[in-house]
C-alpha cells in the first residue's frame, strides 16, 4: 500500500475511560474523527499527483486499520485490488495501485529506499552505466507533509465533538 498512516498516541487513557462503555463509546467516535481528519490528507495527495497521473485520483481512499495491534489508526493513500484497471497503449491492463507505487517510489536504479524497504534487489538489464527506470516523485509523502498539521487539528476538534455527542446521547437514557 502506498499511503500515509497516522496513529493516535496516548490512547491508554481513552481506553480506560471507555472500557466500561459500549463499542460505540470508543471506536465509533475515534473512527469518525479519523475519517474527518483524513479528508485534507486525501486532497493533498490528489493535488500532488503529476498531471499525467491525474486519473489515479479515483483510487486514493482511506481505510480504518484493524491490524495495528489494538491501536486505532487510519491509512490514507493508494490501495490495490479496487476492481479498476488501466490499459496502456500496448493493450496491457495494469492495477492502478502498481502505477501509483512505481511513480511514487521509483523503479530500478531510481528506487527511493529511504521511504520503502524493497524485498528484491535491482536487477541489471544492461551493462551500461546509465541509470534506468522511473524517478521517484514521492507525491504521497509530499501530500502527507503538507497536510499533517491540518489533519491533527481537525482530529482534535472532531474527537471532542463526537465524544460529547456520545455522552449527550447516552445521558438521556
């Protein structure tokens, strides 16, 4: 997945407070606040797409992560297996995630190893010393850097609003 992840730190206090409440008292407000905070990140990633990749804006999504060892988190970015395909001029179909990944992190000699750990080494096709492949554009990282402050601010505002809404809803019962 080519995305930016952000995790709420310091959730031990919230977990203890909401331990006695139903599921809606803990996870529902957090997820709703995460989704509100993800919107500026998503927009920044789309805005940083190069003009030749603007069609990829359809696959920029956000997903609530359940794999983060019990810590609430949300992933924003490009995800694979969305049922979309792009056909190149040779007639070959590609998953849009693959195209986004290659352009974001680069290929062959231009890999951006500082942002992603690649499993296989670069394979040499020619014996010439020229650099080959796509240069990394790092538009996902640039979008995250531009929007993380705004996302944090929105999250803090919205989590308070959703928690108060939960309390008001259950105070009447």
